[in-house]
């Protein structure tokens, strides 16, 4: 119970304080392997570096963002 009480102070905000509301705008849509369970994603120089996987299916991929083509693929143990 002490642990939960200690974390309650970290939750932030004061009672009655409004939670900020953020919006978003979709500016583009790119093709992507819908079977990929994305766990990590980095975008650099027009290329996506994506870590994917579920148990026994983990991989690291280098993907062309415009076409969705996997340029490099490495299966992880």
C-alpha cells in the first residue's frame, strides 16, 4: 500500500485541474506491412528503421517509406 501511495504523488496534477486536450492532423499516409507488430520505429533520410515482432517472430527492417518495400531484413532469435 505504501508503494501505491508513493506513486499517487507522481501521477501529477491537482484535484480539479483540467487535463490538456491535444489534436492532430494526418498529413500523409504511407503503405506498411499490416502483419508487422511494430515495437520500435526510427525515421531517417527517407527510410524507416523498424523493430517488429512477437515471441519467435522478432525482426529489424529497413523500409522504403514511400513504397513500403522492405530493403533489408534481419530475423532475430
